[in-house]
C-alpha cells in the first residue's frame, strides 16, 4: 500500500496498474477490475509504466509483454532491480504461449504468466491469489444481489439462476445489476439508459429493448417464468407478476 493511501486511513482499495497498449483490452480490463472493487491506473508503454510505479507504487502490475519503448520483460527487470519495488506483484500478459516463453517471463521476475486470450474469471482469481500471498489487501466483498432464484455474486462477477450458471455480456450484466438493486420497481427506457449507459452517452431508447431481449434469453431457461416484466407505455421491471395491462 502506498504511503498516501495508508495515511488516508480505512481499508483502501488495492490499486492495479494495467500496462497495455491495446485500447480495447485496456478498456475491458478496467471495466472488470473496477467491478471487482479495484482502483485502476493505466500505462500505454514501458517508460510510462516505470514512471507510474516510481511515482505511486501500485499493489499489483498487469504487464503486457509486447509494449512500445520498452518490452514488458525489460520493465519487469527494472522493477525488480529497485529495492522499493523488488517484491511488487507482477502478472505478465502475453500472446506468446510457448512453454519457454512462460519460463522466460517467470525467470525475469514475473510472479505469474497468463496467455492471451484469457478467461477474465481466471485472471481475476490469479490477481486475488497473488494479492493474498503478497499481503496486499483484497477488495471487500460487495455481497450477493438476489431475487426469485437469481443471484449475482458481485465479488466473483458470477450470475446464477437456481444454481445454474448464466453467461451475460457486459451490458446485460450491468442491466441486470441495476434491476436487481431495485426489484419490482418499474423503470422507463430513459431511466435505464441513464443508469446503465450513463447520462453522457448518446444511445437511442430502443437500444434498451434490444438488451432486455438478450437479458431475457440469458436468464430465462425452458419452462422458467420470465422475470422481466414489460409494462406497456411505462418500461421494465424485475418482477414475478404479469403485466397489469
């Protein structure tokens, strides 16, 4: 933990520095890490990564192998040479999947190595495990949201219905999370847009209908009641009752 965070008091959220020059992957990592309660800092090249580590030591570094200016391996070497960051947890991300590449990453000083493409849940599990081993604080569990057999484990980023695992896209996950926080309450399309997409994003209200349909397909199995109620001229609700008309 950095001195500034320790001085602030309380249980600070662990900070993860993501060093990645692929913007879509960086966005995906930030979204999933912040959903798990982590603070996220970014660096797009090796030199920027070293500067950020020196300025404000993170709790863990997710480090891409192939980077502009300095490779991930060289960044790892320099982090390990400095006494202040010698024990900083590092997970190497790489599209290089040969066994010797994993060995090379670990020999350079990385604590773990995961090949691209990777399962996000597997990466999050490795992050939590490494933070536990290093003595870094893991973010506090945010609990489970539940309604009518649906359960969303926010810490594990997992959704089930009657124990059956459900697979949701990022937008459907945020939509369900919002509805689970307000069961039985009817929301208009505009209210859902503001809550799920944000007020600064321009999205057509009918986009909500598309994602509601996708969410219905994801959470409602054969023979199961539809848990999303459509209220004509009003909007949608997470509910077990029929549309009153």
